[in-house]
């Protein structure tokens, strides 16, 4: 049977059939369907967001400043915990160049081929001349962040990939998905002086797309994309593994005091995470066990830290093993982060490693205990303890990049008797390689 084509007022030729199909588009004009989901319903690699996300890092401040952030502030700038609001206030007076920077002590581990989603909540100060505020996924050399400078709002891409720090700044009126000026696909007008939930998702692989936006009324509103594939001839950032950061600064004298409120942060690897780094280990020589001269005193047996020249590396302690030497000896061990080690002599693990180790420390004070336990030793038996890889980022090496200092992780041991000895090893995985 012949089929009449009303499009050109003709009949289809023999054995030709004309089909009608329904085509749908999202609010941005992208064609969608069951086999072609789009928008923020998919992750940075275009996969439907149905997989279980794995949280790499989260931060909130219910009872105090949680210790997960390094802070640098000028003399007239102050910051503090607001217990009733559950947040940190970053406060500036009117002095020119007054500044506060807050950055995570951990670098977030981007895994190639998996979307990395960053969520930050904050309340910015009312825009004013000579005031600059920034929130995002960035450090001093690379990253993506939201900036309110004077009265203008920008999404900014920062990159060191061409040997100097360059910034691509896109003003709100030029955002390529939704300007949030009331006339975009969402018809929402952004009030940056009110509480905001920022989202950034990263498709790195050196050349991918970064999507930026806000969560408003329970919806992810995609406002701007930085595209790179098929457009650039190098990586758009040195790495996709970066810290989270908040900044407020007076670029000149301001008319009044200012406050940026830091609330919560979450960094999520969409689709899980697998450790696939390079494995390393260090231990005491079998013929030279470490001595515990005094009873009931903790001594640093082995310590590892990030090389200060590579303090953005991602390194995770994966295992430890100990053997008490002596007859009927009892030992208490602790894994301590950011302790102060007396007499340390740091050695590069290898020429390419991000890690330095110490086997000569004579005392340790301060720090935070991550794990602890007991072991015994007799002439007939020995004991060992292992930390499993399932701990993942709980045992990640940390640093303060603002002061260029590394936080060591130390295996410390005390004994019930003076002069008891111990042998030990530490294993770690270097994701940055």
C-alpha cells in the first residue's frame, strides 16, 4: 500500500514505509530517551546516576572545628566555630589585604574513568567593592571554583598545565547552560547572599568536561560547563586530584566588615573506588630491633610522611606488622597522625616516591591516635597486627599545604618492661605515581 508523505505532498515509492517517532529534549535542548539520558541525571561520563556513590571525604562542624582543614589568616582576620549554626565563620575587618584561606588537609583521589562529584555549602557575604570570596575544588595551582569578586560572580578554571598559573574566568552573564538570572532554562534567579549548595563534577582524564552548578529546590541546576576534549592540545589541569578550599580576601579597603560562612563538604567517587596504586613497605632490620628504654613510654618505631616537595600526593597506609622481642613481654601499639617526632631523620622511600620515612626518632608527643592495640611476646611465640585495605582513606597521609608541612603517620610502641625490643614494618599504597 502506498503511503502519502504530507511533508512533500508525494506518495512513497514501492516497498517504502514512513515512520513517525516521538523525540524528547531536556531543558537545555539535548535530545533524550531511554537509551540516551542526559543532563544531571547522568554523571560526568554520561552514565545514569544509579550506582552507589562512595564518599571519599566529608566535613561538618557540629561541635567544633573538625580538624580536617588547614587555615591561614592575616593578623586582623579571625575565624571561629558557631556551635548553634554548626558552621565556621571566616571574618574580615575592613583592612586591605586581610585574608583567610581554609583548605582540606587531604587531597581528594580522582580515579580515571569515574566521575568525581564535589558538594560544598556556604553563605557568602553581600557583594561589595574590594571583597573577593571563593569556594570550590582547587588549590594554589589548579582547580575549579566559584568566585564573587566585587559585584560579579564567576566560575573559574585554574591551571598550571602550561607552566604558569592561568585562570579562565566566566562571568555569570556568560555561563553556557543557565545564567540563573531568571531567563534561563530553570527560570530561577540566584541570590548569592543566601545559603547555597554548590556542585562540581569532574571528568578529568586530562581532557574531559567539568560541570558546575547549584542544588536548588532539590534539583541540580547545571549552570556552566568547561569543555576541553577536541579543543585543547594539552591537559586542562595538572591533575584531577585536588583539595577543597574556601577563601575570603579584601583586595583593597572595604566599607564594612565581612563574613563568609563555611558549612559542609562532601566529595564522592561515583561508582565506587578501587585501590590500584604502587605498593611500598619499610621496616626495621631483622638484626636491629628498636629498643623501648623505659617502661610505659611510647617510642616512634617507624614514621612515614609526604615528601614536602610532593605534598599533593595521595598515599594510604595499608598494613602494619609487629613482633615483640623478649621473654613474656607485653606491648601497646598506636598509629598516630601528626605527632611531633624528636630526632627524626627523613629518607626518601625511592627516587620517584611521594613518601619519606624515618627509623631513628627517639620520642613522640602530641598528635591524634588512629588505631591501637596490644601484643605479647614469649620465647615460644610471636604476634602481629594488620590493618586491612578496606580502611581506605581513613589512613591517608595529610598535609598543610598553606604552611608546606606534612603530617607524619607513626607506629609508636610502649612496653611493660624497660629495655624490651620490637621489630615492625609499615606498608603503604601510592595512588599518585
